[in-house]
């Protein structure tokens, strides 16, 4: 079967439900017998989101190794 790609986009404000929407769509597609893979893309190239206004970026999570 040919690969199909679905993009879920939205505003930069955190907690808008983009992840919940993607998970729900994925669950529906899997229920129909399709293979689903999720990939989250971080569009920040050469930008430190930790120094941005939270309303521009959303919540910042710091991993154990110090990355954001």
C-alpha cells in the first residue's frame, strides 16, 4: 500500500489539543486495519525555545541530559 501522510498543525500555544487529535485519528485509522506511525517535528532551527515567551512557544521541557 502506498504511504499516506497526515499533518496535524495548529497555533504555537500549548495545550490546544493537537496531540490528542493526532492520537484519536491514529486510533481510528488503526481500528480500520491501517499501520500508523507518529512523528513529532520541532520547527525551531537555530532558536532556543527556552528563551522565548511561553505564549509564543508553549511549555518547555528539559530532558535529563539538559536538552530542551
